[in-house]
């Protein structure tokens, strides 16, 4: 994990990957208010480009997206960087999806719609 130094202070970079714009922007707003630098991507392909050029400290990826989904991103990221924290977001109720994500190597899971406190807690826990 490499927390970037920006504007004289260390800010962790969070990449949020979700095909639902309002969900991604909402998560980015919550985490930005908590002091994280956030970027959103609408799909896995865009996320892989961002990761290649800019990196991230934590990735939050939607379990269900058209084309490649959060589990596909998790596999691709972990094949290159097994220590990267990937948090998979799953819709309620999603016990089986959450279990599959954790078995696949996800750091944690959060449910959608996001609970702001839960989202902050998961990102903060990974960065400790």
C-alpha cells in the first residue's frame, strides 16, 4: 500500500468502480468528505486503465456490472498485486455473493445501498 502525498498531506486514493453513476458518485462524496482522494470508473476496463497509470490504495468494485464485473476485476488485480485491497459491493440480500467475493480474495464486502459509516469503516480498516 502506498498512500500518496498530495498538497503536503497524505491522502489515500480510493478507486470506485460501479456502472451506476449515482452510486459511484455518492460513495466518492462520502469518502472525499472523510479525507480520501476518490476516482470513479463506470466499468472494469476503465478501472484497469486508471490502475495502470495512477494506481490506488483501495478499490471498491460492484459485484454485478455488465461485461466484466467486480469479481473479474478482483482476479485481474490480484494476479498482479495480491496485496491490493479490493472491497466488493453487493446488493442486499447478498450473503452468497459476499461469501463468493471473500473466497475470491476480496478484503471485505459492503452492501448497496451504501451505509456511509460502514463504507468509511471498511476503507479506514484497510488503510491501518
